[in-house]
C-alpha cells in the first residue's frame, strides 16, 4: 500500500494520507473497539462532530470556516488580498469594524 507521509516543520511525521477504503475500514474497526469500551459515542450512537469553535479563537477565521470558504474567496468578496485575510486571522485581536466587514462580505 502506498501512503503519503506529511512532515511537520521539524521534519517529524505528522500526518498520513491513505486511501478512502482503508480509512473506512480502520474507522469501522475503531468504532467497534470504542463501542465495546463505551467511549466517545454521543446519545445517538455517533461521534461528536468537530466544531471549529472549540479550537479557533479568532472571530475572522471562525466565521470564514463556518461559511465554508477559503481565504482567497473571502478576500475576493472583500476586495482585499488573501494576505490581508491571513493577517486578520492570525492577529491576537481584531477590531469590531474588521469583523463586521468580514461578516458583511460573508452574507453576500
């Protein structure tokens, strides 16, 4: 089987890309093991979905992720550069006016 390994900035293995069929098989095995242990299942028997709000603190990044668009697409809507969007998303604080501009653009 041919797997692609993605390394982090330090050169250490961080992620592995694998075929969907292998993923599905592994996921099924993991779910079976977890069900035996009674772990990680919600009330309806499904895993709790990933919510970016649990991990992303920046309001611009969070709004863009929830809208399901890329930085470059938001930049086009706002008529700014993708670099500007990236700068907003990496800022420790974002002004209310900048957040409102982003939200207005996402509504378009």
